[in-house]
C-alpha cells in the first residue's frame, strides 16, 4: 500500500515495486510513500567480513 502525502489517500501501487512514486489515483500527485505490504525490496546490503 502507498499513501499520498497531498490528500492522504491509501492505495495499492500499480507499479512492480511499491517504492517507486506511483501517482495517487485520487489527486494524481507523485508525492506518495510506501506504508505497508507483504513484500520487501532490498536496495542495498553491506556485510562486514570477519
């Protein structure tokens, strides 16, 4: 689920990744943020070697 920061509407992201700025279906704003879901996209992992 994404949430629009302009109008507050929560909506399912039509994009493959919810982290992309999917436009709000209510007001068409691109100021949206990821708020919930059952999948996780990992953008970066840093591992220290012993």
